[in-house]
C-alpha cells in the first residue's frame, strides 16, 4: 500500500465514523433515557426509532456507494438508496428534493456513479435544496444540478473533482477522491461549473 493509499484509507474511516457516530450516540442516549424513566415513553421511543432508521439509511448508502459491487442491481434500487440517504440528512431546517430525469436501461456501473455524484451534489448544498439527476441511455453522461442557498463546493472537494488535490487525507474530500478513482477505472472524467446560482457536476466518458 502506497503512502497516498494509506492516507486515503484513514480519511475514509474518519469520514464514515464521523457520519455515523452522532446517530449511534442519539440511539444510545434514547435507550439510556428509557432505562432511567423505567418505561417505554412514546416520545423517547420515537426518537430512538427515528435515529435507528437514519443509521440504517446511511449504512445502506455507504455499503452501496463505497463497498463491493452487489447491492446496486437497477435504477429503482439506486434511487431508493439515494433518497433514503437524503432523508437521513434532513431536519427542521434542511430539506432536499430530488428530481430524476433518468432511463432505466443504464449500464450497472452507472448506478454507483449516480450515488457518488449525488453525494457531491449534497456536499454543495449544506442548507438543503433541489438535486436534479439526469442520465439517459446511450449517452455515457450523467449530469447533477444542485440548486439552493449557497450552492458551492468546498475548496478541497473542488480540487478533488478537478483531480488536482495533493493531500488526500481530508475526510471532507474523501467521497470526491473515491469518485475520481471510479471514474478513472471506467475511462470517465468529472467537470464542475456554476450557473445562475446552481452547481453543475457532469460525469462523462473521456473523448479519445
């Protein structure tokens, strides 16, 4: 394992641990509170159940987006996993809408790219917004349009998507670095642009 690969593996573990720790803690605290109350308080039970759902939604997403091939069998499964992940990120203030302009007849490797590209769209919308996913059969191209307040990428993520990031130890940039590796494997590339307050991420096959 090279030094770069070792640094990336550490950033991946850090990112996953960070994203899951808060939810696991909330479930644990809810159960501890139930124990102190000596009974099944409905509000506390709901809190524990909701956070357990969030935990499972994120685990399903991480398994499909970053794990070995297997879970992503078709577009419907991909859509369900991604929208489930979006739901885990929402609260009273932050909300995401997802618009799908997609065909079902897509190559299997596209499904992972949809999840990873969708993650990038989410990263550019910390305050919520609308994400449009466009993938048409035969076009060898996926477009993500992110629209919302302060729709912009963190500099580290931008550098990773531009394939110019030197330090891969950033947990924030980890999904973008992983996406670039997946794109390289397929002979694809990423491009980012901004238009009318929207972030546009295009994943496409490299021209010969």
